[in-house]
C-alpha cells in the first residue's frame, strides 16, 4: 500500500504543491534586513539607477564583493515587471523550482518513481531550501548551476559516453555562469569529487568495477581554465578601475576567508551537525540506510565501495568532497553549504532504489525495524511535512506578529507620502542598509550636508534615526517631526516642513 501511495501520480502533484507554497511563503513578510540581502539587492538597483553594470557598491558605499550576473538578471526583470521585490526574489525562486524539476527527472530516469518522489521531498522539505528560495541572495542560482554541472558528469559516467565538444561547451557556459555568480567557490563543490574519483582509479586500477566509466568524470582542462580566465578578466578590471577593489574583494572577501582575523572562524566540524539538523529527517534516513548496508556486509567498507556503481560513487564523492573542502575554510556560514544538498538528495534516491531492488517484497523488511523501505520513506516524508511546514508557518506568523517588515512598511509609506506631496527628500546616514532600498535612494546624505540642503530650501523631507533627528531638529528651519511616520518603535522618523 505504501509503495502504491508513492507511485501514485497524485502524490507527486500534492508534494509539488506543498513545496511551491513553502518556497513562495517561507520568507514572508518580505524584508532586506538580514542575510546580507540589502547588499545583493543594491547591486541591481545601482545598475539601473547609475549604470554601473560591471562593478557595484554596497549601500554604505563600499565595493560590492560579488560578480554581477544575478544583478544583471534582477535588472532585466525590473525592466519587465517594474517591481523591485519581484526582480530581487524571482531569480532565487525560479532557480529553486528549476532545481526541483531537474532533480526529480534525473532521479526518476535513473532510479524510478518512488526514489524520485523521495529525492524531490528531500530537496523541498528541509530547513534550508524554503529559506533560500526567495531570499535576495545568490545561493540558490549558484546551487542550480553547480548541480547542472555535476549532473552532466553523472550522466557521462552512467552512460560511459565520451566528452564531445558540445558537452565541453555546456560545461564552460555553466562554469562561467558560476564564476560570474559567486567566483571560484564553484571549484570547492566539484573539483574535490573529481579528485577523489581520480585517486580511486589510481589506487584500485583495473580492480575497480566500471573503471573506464569512472574516468568519464573529467571533461577536459579548457572549460575550467577558460571560465576562470573570464573571471580573472573581471577581477583585473576591478583592481585596475575601482578604488578599494583589491582590499575589499581580493584581500578581505577571498584571502580573508582562509584566515582567522577578518572573518569570524568556526570549528572544523561546524557544517556537519548543522547539515544533520537542517537536512533532517532525510539526513537521519541516509545515515540509517548506510549503517544497515554496512552491517549487512560485516562493516567492510571497502566491499561496499567496490560494489558501488561508478555513478553512485561520483554522487558520494561530489557531496562529501564539497563538505570536506568547505569545512577546511575557517570562515563558515550555514547557507554556504547548501550546494551539497541536491547531490545528497540524488544519493538518497540511489539508496532507496538499491534497497528496493535487493529486498523487494516481504523479504525487503529490515530485521531490526520491521518496516519496508517504502514505509521508511513515508515516515520520513510525514515527519518532513510536519517539521518543515510547521517551522515555516511559525516563522511567517511570528514575522507578522513581531512586525519584522516594519522598516519596509515605513519606507514604503514615506515614499508614497513624498510622491503625493512632491517632496524632494533624502535619507540621513544610518546603519540599516535596507533603508536606502525601501526609500529607493542611491546613497545616504551626511547630517551636515542635510542641514545645508534643508536650509537652502532644496529639501522638504528627511528620514533619520530618532537619535540623529534630535540632533538635527534645532538646526533645521521650519522642521517638524511627523509622528505618524515612524518605524521600529521610533528608531526612524520622518522630518518634514
């Protein structure tokens, strides 16, 4: 009965609907005040307002550290939709949906409908995917591009096909896109797996099953070097033309990640417990299946690895290699490990499919658990729906209850008021980077300059923090505080004539 439920076409559509709803709603109410969203959103805003298409800045006028591809996409979306909220969040949402579809189709083609449903559920029903699906960030687009590269390698290994020029061009385009999204970090998620495959062939030689197919992991040097060359051209242009680019991007953003002085370092095992938690219950299911498989082979890991198909071994190397390399980098944050989630979902599909083929029917029950693989999948699926769905609903409810979008509402109200009265207005320098974007201003104004512009009659309104407003009010002629326009319990106020 359980297998029939997972095979049922309606189950897939219900799961897809749940995932779409979670992805679309998880970050409500929308705001830009966390996860460096304001920095990423400001890049496309500056492109449109100032025409800075290759090198941008942060709201506090420091050099932006990310390459511009996602910013280009957001700028193009704004030209079509005329909505910044859609332009900032749609790239991540579309990438999340595309990743889910590609993952489901690959799992279904390789391992069957039940395994594909489990893989889709694992990708959509965890604590990381819904959270990143509508954030104004580059994590989801980067994960999509990395998965497409790894999936093409998986297909080549699985089919034993030679790499053709068309395939190499495809790899080059995807690698270039990854470079222009977030730089050479793409290497950390793919090259370790490729190296592990090469080391395996070198150690096992002809004894390794499918040795020839394992060699298909390497697409050739030129796609990797050519894409890196394009990134280095962008990097060199920034160093040459942008003051402060070398210090901010090369030394602080890149080199600083490997030190322990600029960015706060984390322990070596930081990602492992977070991954087990954020990817639960699927992480627990994967570990449980792996332990049962090892136990059935008397804990002989080398036998399990030798029996493993080349394409499955690639998935294992791909996921574990990325985790190891990212763990070696001292600067860590939970969302940075997200690109290992899709290959782990596909690896889970392999585990489900292999156990089904080896233990189908009444004999396919675990001697310890007394439940079939399909029942294990259904238990994990039910737990995931309750856990992820409940957490998402709680986040949305508390977000509205705690007025998490108070600053966004304040900015929108001030902007509408200024448009209605035709007020020229500025924003006095403040710590909240999102404030400029909520008010659709390209830069802050310093308090001294604000006083001069106000008293010269060039401004009819100012937005300032409550602390700076108290300092400014005695210096501004005919100025009053608009008590109806406040944000965050009077942290920001509107000054008008």
